[in-house]
């Protein structure tokens, strides 16, 4: 949790620039940072007296809301989304900072046997044998979902995998 200190400092600095008296600080946060934002909110509020109001969604959905005219105080999105928002004049120039990196992983139910995904072929076989897959919906701008869709296509199993897919918000 000590690594989150810079994020608290970032949010405090953003709030100071937004308002001088107690107010709501609107944050648009990608799903990948949802847990961190939830953990940081009480500390931020105690340190500033401001109330943090977070909207958590996919990168694409939040990016599109900003492009459509919404103006949150802080956006926590992918570098690609932030670059586009900057190019479109939707961010204060020179305020973008790297706060961390996220990754994607694979998980199974606790009662499932450990999957052999050490090679491309065993990973492909695992995907084809899986009765269902759940992943973030690429059509809603989910960065991990878009990446996973490209992996499925590259492996040649996208149509088969999509047949049993449960897409998540």
C-alpha cells in the first residue's frame, strides 16, 4: 500500500487545483484501478476535506464521456486514452502523469485443475476445452478485452471462444 502514496499526493494536488473549499472531486477511473481508488478515497477525503466521487467503467466508455463533454476533475485511464484526450484538447496541457502499470491475467474456479498454458499450443487447447470464458467487453472499450480479442483471433479460436463467452461491462 505504500506504493499508493504518490497517487494520494496526485489526487490531493488535483483537488487543490480544482477547489479551495470542501467540494466533490469527480474522478473517472478505469476498472483496473477501481480497488486502488476505493482504498484511497477515505484517506484522500481525510487529508483534504473534499469528497471523492468516482465513476468506474471501461477505458473506452470513460474516454467517450470526456470526448462528449463531461469534465471530471481527474481521469485515470490508459496512456493511449489520455493521449487522445490531450490531442482533442480535453485535458489541461502537461498534467498527465504515469501512476502505475496494470496487467491482465487468467484465472479459473477454485475446484478446476491447474491449466497448462506454458506454450501457445497448450494455451490454445485450454481455451478450446473451456466450457465458458468471461472477459471485459471489447465493444465497450475495455482495454484488456480488446487485447484478449486480438489474442483469440491470432490463435485462430476467436469464433469458437466467443460462442461460450460471457462479456463483462
